[in-house]
C-alpha cells in the first residue's frame, strides 16, 4: 500500500539500491571505491570518449570527497559497477540531470580500461535503466554519445536507446570539432521490450 503522506511524484533518489545481474552488481558508490576508479578517471582514452578535458579531473582527495557525498544526494543516483566473479569495481553508472517537471533524467556510464567487450557495460546499463523506469517512475532517460564512440552507441542501442538527432560540433577535441548524437529511451518502450529490443523484434539487437 502506498503511504499517503509520501510525495509519490518525486523519485526516491535518496534510496541507493543494489542491483544484481548475471555478470555485474550495481551498488552505492563510496569514497573507498576511488582507488579502483582512478585508472578510469585518469585514462586519456576514456577522457576522449567522454569528452572530459584535462582540467575536469581534480586530485584524489577532492575525488574522494565527491564520491563520499554520493549517498546524500536526493536528486541523482550514482552506483558502482562491480564484476561479480572477482568483486572488483570496474566502473560507475549515473542517473543525473533530473527534470521534475518532465519526469526525465540523463544517463551516463564509464568503465575502467581493459573491461570493455565483455558485456559488462550493456548489462549495467540495462540494470540501472530498468530501475529508473520501474522503481523511480521516470518517463524518459537520455544521453549523448560522440561520433568517435560507435562501440558505446551500439551498446546503448542493444538496451533500447533510440537516436533522436545530432548536436553538430558539440565537442572541440584537440583542435577538431566532433558531433554528438542525442539518444533516449521512454518508459513505454522499456515496458514493451525490457531493455532487449532485438529479442522483441524492435530495432537493433
């Protein structure tokens, strides 16, 4: 039964869940995860794919403070991605940019170098997107992916994200302008295919 006192129009971002898949576990990220995440945060290739310029990364003390405050955030969700076979933290997933009037959020994921290509990112994406729609009651979840990151775009498409349009010259990277594609997935789409549009005969597989 729904508590009549609670404001059900506001997603419960303050509750930080643990979400278990076949390969990965998503759990609340903490300051203790920073050593495992530092290779990701300092990697030049990761910075390029995410469009993060050098001055975006502070020192480790500042980063620990940042991650240590994630449990207190009531307008976003930050979860660590843990490889279940080893118990190793291999990245993070985030729902942020919450727009209460539009029941929408932004999504991003980042993995530690060397963990790509094993299906970890696709499963982690599917887990948190499902939580966003089924538990938080979101209507729309969106992201931007740069033109030089087709691997990530394919992973998003596998979960059901649909390309909406192109932001031309959205990023200036080492003297070259790079386009970004806006992608989104809507609650009705999620409840139709559960994050597996190919299996349901809807779009990319």
